[in-house]
């Protein structure tokens, strides 16, 4: 059975393969896709990304003070599209 994770935007649990992982690198920058360290997950929908940004769920879940890039939605969709 595949592990499930919770989306930081909508709060729904989904299989891990349907979500995009976000984490913080050693320099304190947001990494979209697989990387080590504390992470959080987002659905591949514009609404989930916008809600997570609006509620500041990403920095809170990552326990880091960071700037969320303005092109986060495009980066999340590109990871799931395999680009």
C-alpha cells in the first residue's frame, strides 16, 4: 500500500505519488520536488497552491522563515507533468 500525505493547501489526504513535495535546502531556499529534510506536500492544483500561500501554510509546516516564489504554481505543475 502506498503511503498517504496531507496537502498543505486543501488538507485532504492523498497517495504520495499524486502530490508534490516541498522542502527547504541548506541555504534556506524552497525546493520543489524530491529533496532531503523537513517537507510538506501540495496537490497539483492552482487552488491548493494559492490557498497554501495565502494561509502561509508552507513556511509554517516547514518550520522555516522563507519567501515563497511567485512562480510556485507553475513549478508544482511542472514537477507532476515530468518537465
